[in-house]
C-alpha cells in the first residue's frame, strides 16, 4: 500500500514506515507519513489516540 500523507514530520516514538493520523491535542489534521530510511512504503495504516 502506497504511503500517501500530507506531512512527513512524525512525532517521537513512532516507528518509521507507517502512515497514521495524529490526534494528540491538535484536533484532526491531515494524515502524516513516517518516511523510512529504507525504501519501504508497504506499511499498514495506524491510528494513534494519545
């Protein structure tokens, strides 16, 4: 699955290579993308509720 997100600056503690939605007190912003150092974009989608 292609990793398509609006931002590429993940918070601390998030594993690289995962697309996710950020809900940590910032409302509901666009999807973020944790870009891996290795070219692997077959990561599952994850929702975090901090």
